[in-house]
């Protein structure tokens, strides 16, 4: 499923939504945004990048698309190698097809 030009993959039992759009169920992925990715950002980037935070409107880290589109800048701030690996896998699996084919 493509949202704003980005294909998002997640297990069918989960659904995600972006900025008021309807929830979309997507295909299987080894890294699940709500279970694997979002908790990393809740741990490191809360409260600024979550609802009510001063950076939320510009970079809402509770939305998968933000993480996918801003991987480079985000990974400069996450230091734990296991967390970086999970984020990279998620972004790679969910990036637009053109980007995946170019690798």
C-alpha cells in the first residue's frame, strides 16, 4: 500500500494512519512500527516529538512516514546499535520501491 508515495509494510493484523487519513492494513514486515519502532522514539524523543511537544508539528515521531522520510537525521541521534539496526530494517522494508531497487 502506498501512502504519500511511500509504501508501508506491516503485518495484516495491524493498521496505521497518517495525519487523519483512514487506517490502512498493509503486508507483512519483520519490524512493526507500533511494537518495535515507536517505543524507541518514545524512549529517546519524548516529549518533544510526540503530541504536545515543541517539535511534534514539524517532525511527529509517532508516525511511520516521518521516520521513513527522515532516517538520516534520526539515526545521527540514536546511539544504541540494536535500535539503529531495527530502524534501518524498518526503513529499508518500507521505503518507496524506487529507493529499494536502486540499492
